[in-house]
């Protein structure tokens, strides 16, 4: 018996990016365990990946390429060879390019696999062809855009500062489910005397003080805190003068937000708002971690911008949001140096949150989907489905399982699990880069993204050697070109992970070189230069509808593995349920002008009145043909064109 161990990294779209060690016996992975040396993930794995081998060795894995032989949506396919698949895909791509131009080809991808090679390197074929592309607008783009307006970049506080922080605020973040390792660091900090707040309409933590804010009013709370601090002389004047631009204008903008007004809008008590504001001034150092949920509404970017201005008032520099804004050469991986300038200048950029509208418009004739499951994860699910049903759009999907999107594909290609290919990873939470060694051979005939696109480029007659050199060569050159990296691939192979150089907290790439309370970059983008409060139009539907990931799944990944343990439930406040005559376990109908949806009621005191919550990411084909996103419109906001999932309103009634 031969036993070997490999360094691996969880590739899911998650804060933690768990570093792990895989034990392989005679070519089969038999154990996954956390790498105990990693300072953030600290040797333990979350609920999702603890049982990752069930995912890797699932009998439902796709085994061979498939070609559709029936109507779209019926899962009527026949198995074909990879050679046949490449020939068919190349023929269709060349035909679309000749007849409609390269802009009619749309790669559609997100962070279903966060490996730099599987995610970024794969884009080289589309860069070379000059196809259209999609802006990443379905998750955190509004917040990143907002932080760029304020700080000139969106890197933030290093989470390794949590243990020494005395005040920690999770603002719109479900730590135990979405950021388990960060939450554990918070628990240790609290044991050592830190004070902890959770600001969220859903009670997600038993630890700390919970402020059950009304959704979409986070920016008002921040303006109220700022006004209280300034009006009561509870701010660091020297720090503000040194590090901020536009303080006097900001002071005037915040003046209208007294505690009584803020209390009425946010539905928090005056006493709680005052206590939070005074704690921010009194308790230092502090650590504010903004979750992505607060910016997924019509004015979410405004909220993030305003909250980001609180730390400099009390002597700090930044919030924590998304630490992907690093000095690493992503453009090299994507092949920007290989791009034809004319292609780049004329490239059509679509908003991925509005795929249904894009397909409806008819300009896209070829869709290549990888690293995502749009038919489940996108808003306006019905319109996306209508677009994918069209025979005018030839669709290729690369995935591990026959998910909802695969059902509407013309060609389906089998992908490997993370244990079956080489990659390197960065994280949007901490500052460590880690390696993913190939631990086992690809199961069946699965192939990683970059291999698929290398072989497809050969079928298209492109120079595949220039586009896709061997993976190790690409990784080594990428590391050598990245300013944040002072280690080698061999170091990663020996240690499993290495820390990148963090960017300075007091460096601001704004026109003034300071934190911009009056944002010249926002003004240049034709947005208000000062934060404000913009109330959403009153809806005809009484309940605000929020969607979150279940703790066992990441977006739509793992749902098919855990479907028996996950019901399509909707959380409703016990008082609201009483008024509606709804009991625990009743089947209810949610409806708005988008669609209707049947779910099972779960009654709880943990969610605010007037708010209901369901799990997003559940496969529609496993839930009577519809998921939560069927109720969500595809309206986008001004900040980064981000989707507005949480600006959804519905009625709920007992069936």
C-alpha cells in the first residue's frame, strides 16, 4: 500500500479558502484535514468541505462529454468523445464568428472555482478571439466600487488583526456560516475582553450584541453614527485633518441624521445607536467587517461608502470587505499581453446580472458557461431560462454535475474536482497564497478548465503553446511578475502556503491621496460625491425578501450532494406568522410580479418582522422547478452595476 500526502486548497467562493492536507492511498483520496500550520484556517474545515470526498466521489459525477439530442431542458443527451466535442464546439464558434462577429460569443463564468489557473488562465482563449465578456456584478462589485471611490482601492484590514482588536463589528455578515474561521478568531478575542457587535436583520450569532437593523438602512445608521460623533466632538481631529479630504462637506451632509430620525428609519433604539457610536470612539483598536449582503440592494454601494468613512473619524484607516485588490498580475494570467488592441478597444462588456435580457436581445449566439450555474444563481430566473431555451443560442457548459444550466446546454463537458488538478489560490479574506497539488488522477474523462481551453484552442487553429504554456511555467512567471509575492512555487510546494505582502493601510490611490469623504472619483462617474440616504419606492408587496446561502452549500455547489438534508424553507417572524395564520411546517406561497414560489414555513424569533428569508442556490430541478431567484428582479444599481437581490418584496400566504 502506497500512502502519500498533498497540500490542497478549497476552491469555493468563500472567505476562508481552507488550507488542507489530503491523504491518498493507492491513488484514492481517503482523508481531508485542515492544515494546522495555517494562521487563519488553523487546521479545521467548515461544514461544506469536511465531507468533500462525498462530493469528489459522487456517483452523479459527469463521466464523458454529452451532446444534446432532445429538447432543451429535458436532459436528453448522448455520450460523445472529447474529439467530437471539440470539433462540434469549434465548428459552432467559427460559424458564429464568421456570421455575427466575435462579439456574439459570450464566455459566462464566475467563482465556482477560485483557482487562479482554472478561473483566470482560462480566459486567454476569449482574450485572443476578442469575444464579448461579462462584468462581475452578482456579488460584491457595488462594495468594491464604493471603496474605490473612498479609498482609491478596496483592500482592507488584515484579519490577523482580529485577535488584538478590542471592538469587532460584523456588519451584514453571518460569521458562523460564511466566515467560520474569522468567527472563531472573534470568539477568542471576546474571551480576551473584546466587545462584539452583529448588525443584521437575522440573528446569526449567539455571541455579542445583536442589532436587528431594518434591511437596506445600513447607510443611514452610518450617517447617524458619524453625525453623533462629530456633533459631540467624539472624533479624532488630527487624524481627520491628516488622512481625509472633504470633511466639512461631509459634516454638512450628515447633519440631518439625528439619532431620533435614524432610529425611526433603521428600527434600532436610540440607546443602541448611541452606545455603538460611543464604543467606536472609546474602544480601540476596532475591526469592522462588512458582509456582501448589505450592498446587494438598490442603494447598497451608498451604504458601503458611508460605513467606510467611520474608521477615519475615530483614528482608523479602513474597514475589511474584500482583500483581492493586491499587487498580483491577474492581467498576465488572463492574457492581456497577448490581446489584439483592436479587440480590446471594441470588446462588448455585458452585465452578468442581466443575462436574461442579454439573451432576449439576441446579440449573443454562443454561450460558454464555466465556474458558475447561472440558471440557479442569477436574478430573474424565468427570463434566463427563456433565453437558454432558445435554439438560436448554442450553449456549452463545463461542470462536475448535470445541474440546471447543463439541462439547457447543447454540449456538456465533465470537469474534475479540486483534488484532480494543479492550481494556486489567493483569498478575498486573508493575505496568504496557497497551493493546490494534484492529489489524484482525474476521475472518468474529466478535464480542468485550462486544459479544455488549451485543447479547444488547438481545434480552432490558435497558437495554443503561446496561449497556454504548461501550468507550472505559467505559475512561476505569474509569481515572478507579482509585486506582492516574494516567494517561489517551490516555497508553496514545500510549505503549502505563503503570505503575500499586504498593501499599506494608509495608502490611498484617490485624486487627493487621502480618504475622500467628498469623492472626486464618484463625481467623475456622475454619482453624488457625498453619501446620502435614498429611500426605495414603496412596494405593493409587504414583505422584504432576503436570500442567503445554506451553511452546507456555496451558491449552488453541494446542493445535489446534501439535498436530503436541505429543504426549501422560508423563515418568517413568529408575530408575522400569527397574523397570517401560518404554522410551523405549513406550505406557503410567495408571490410578486416576477413569479410565484412554493416553500415550507419555518417560524422563528430570529428574523425581523416584515422580513422573510430563504436559501438561495438550491437547484431548481430539485425544488419543483423553481428556486428563490425566480422572485428576484434583475434591476441593477448605480455603484458598479451590481445586482440588487435584497431589494425584493413579496407577499406570503398559506396554501
